[in-house]
């Protein structure tokens, strides 16, 4: 056992917790958490010790590693995406039991925090004491900061493995993609981000906060080899035209109406041509569930009409996976208790089914 793996294992056991426990509760969703633990560990008691023991198997496990980040502090419309990791995992286990992936657990989330840079020393000290029983602990306390810190060490130790992140609001993709891109760049790998979303997420800040669900893309652009290696699909809710975003930030976009008007095959052709011209080696797929039409995905904070249909998204993903390795991915913004349709459980289950199909495909590709 190397010293670096020993240090990483210690960090994981301190900064993470068993899958499903990322949302800090006493009784809320207790039965669903217990069902998840039963499915993952074969029992629902003494989970902390079983989970810690399971981490020892990470080096020899699947190349697809699941990490939940149950934070919605970076959202701002309707909250509830913090329940995404628990519900998406449960749906995957029920509907796709054959998936080969290693579940590393959840980031430990203090729900009032976003990133450590926003905290004063007194707050940092108090939160270290709460999380780690040590006010002088070296570990981060905010979900975005913890995620990035853990993943920098993860990719250094396991460069061939990839993380499938389950959020959480879309600010969670900031540390997931940043750590991924920096690790790939150090190895000379040219990686592109394929970002499915109804929104550009290209604000510089929102109400004075620079890291949030509407701005995370802006703050990873410098970690790409070229800014146009951020390719966005499904955009339709924007106060600015496509030309503004492409000319200002240098990204490439394929709006939802273009998918309808040109056809999905033409969009695939255009994306593949760009990837080939740019000598891209690997792909990271960040999928905000609101890229899908609100009739498909209503259990989310900002459902939007006139979006992609599930088969269109899957056609694009299959075409990309046929040509390029997908080595990182995430599923964001599924909020199971949020419903804009008034259909309740029916709407929730439909959204979860769509998210699970896409997630299962991405995880299977990462495991190859």
C-alpha cells in the first residue's frame, strides 16, 4: 500500500460518508436511506464501518466511480436537488442492477455552505469542529471545496478511473469538472466538456456570488485547452442570443430549436466534426436534467418547455460514445420533491427514469 493511497483513504473516510447520507437528517427519508444501504451493503446497520471497509477495494474496483454531492446551496430558484443523489442511486439500483461501478459515497455536506473561500476563520473553525471534531483540521468544510480537494488526490492516485458525480444543483459540476480537466491536462490529454442544459450557466456571477448554478461554466473555461472545447446542447432559456455567448466566451452551442429544425443527425455531425478538428481525446458529459423538455423532466428547479426529448439526448450520447471515450460525467438538478406539473409521484418517477437511463449509459461507458 502506497503512502499516497493511505493518505487518500484517510481523506475519504473523513470528508465523505456512506452513499445516501450526504443529506444530514435524522428521520426524513430514513426508510429510503435504509433501502439503499441494504442494496449496497446487504444490511442497514453499522453502515459507517462497512462503508469504510469497502473503500479498501477502490484500487481494484471498476473504472467508473460514483460520488454523490447532495448540495443545493448553489441553486437559486426551487430547491430540492440535494435529494438527487439518494433518489438517483435508488432508481439505478432498481432499474439497472447490472451496472458495474464502485460507489465511493457522498461528500459530507453542511447545507448552509457553498465554498470555503466565502467563509471567515471563525466559521471555518466552527465547521471543522462540527465535521471533524478538530477546529484545526486540515480538511475543507464546504461541499464544493471538499469535492475539488478529494478529486485532485483521487485523480493523482487513480488516473485511469473516472468519477460519475450525482448532484445537487449545477454548481456541483464546478469542482467535478475542474479537478477532471486539470488532471487530464497534466497528462497531456485533450478533453472536451459536453454540457446538456436549458441554460448557458455562463454568468460571471449571480447576485455577487461567482460560483453557483448559473455561472460554473464560466469558471472552468481556463482549464480547457481551448474555450470552445465547452460544447453546450439544448440551450433555450436565455436573455441573450446564441451569438452573445459564443462571441463573448468562445464556447460552442447547439440550441434546442436547432436540434428540432436541423435534426439530431445534423447536430451529431457538427459536434463530431468539431471534436475531430480539435484532436479531442476524451469527453466529460455534464447533464442538467432540465435539458430535457418539461414534459419529460418536471422534477427539477427550473423546468423549461421546448427542450430535448429523451431519445434525442440518447442519440447524441450514443454517437459520441461510439467515437470517443467518456471518462467523466455527472447528472445534476434532479429534485425529487419538486414538481411543476402537479402530478406528484408520477412526475417524480418520470424524471428519475429519464435521469437514470442517461446516467446508466454514461456509467457503463466510463466502466469500459
